[in-house]
């Protein structure tokens, strides 16, 4: 279940939210505040509870109940069979085996664009550790690459996949640099 991976990668956030939701109803009534001053604290606790439930539900629906992680929708979404393709990820790649099966007659390359200076989220480090542990089973080896300068000639790729990875670039400048570079390497 991929939902479990999401929780495992992000458990500190979920644990903190659960602690707030569990402890706040006990602590807030005991605070030496006028009753109306406690209302914002209860409201904040409610928002944390709502985020916790919504985040977990959305993760379960997207990753375990939808077709997203089956990868069978990719060819239909592309609308053509690429003669060459690349797959770009930030260290945890579950899509390359499916891409190699979908495009078995087309050469493909896999790039890991992880940049520790820009990708500081602890969940990325956990995902990368899991990927290293899984290597040799079904995870494909990726070429390390700078997303600003992919090691490809101009106009030589038919399709670029950024399946669940583009969001790891958190700044507008980084995303713009990646998409500018993709524009360079993609053919007409």
C-alpha cells in the first residue's frame, strides 16, 4: 500500500498533528484564559484535525484507490508512442519499470534530479533511503542529473515524464529552469 509509504515518509507531521488533536481538548480548558479567548485555540485544533483527516484521505484515494500508480493511463494521456523518452525523479522512482514495459521498443533514460541544497524536505531523504534499500529488486538505477542542464542534445526526446516529481522543486525559479531545459531537449 502506497498510502503507508506516504505516512512513513511524513510521519513527523502526522504525529505532531495527532498530538495536537489529542492534547488540545485536555489542555485548553485548563488554561487561565477567559472562555471567549479559548475559541481561537479550539478553532485551530479543529483545523489541524481537518488537515490530518483530509491529508490522509486524499493520499489514500490518490495513491491506493485511483489508477494513478497503475501507470496504464500514460500512453492514453500522451496520445502517441514516443520513439525516445526520459523519466525524471528525485530519488524514489516507482514508474520506470512501467514505462519500460509501455515503451519497450523505445530507448529511455532515467534521471535523478535530487539537489540537497534545494530539496530539504525530510520526506525526500526517507524516500531516497527506501529507494536505495529496494535497488536490485525492481527499482531502476538512475543517472544523477542537474535539472538545469540535462545531459541530452537539443530536440532529441519525444516524451519527458515527471511523474510525482516536479513538485519537489519548491521555487518558481527552479521549476522554470526545469521546464526551460525540458523545452530544449524535447523535439517538435
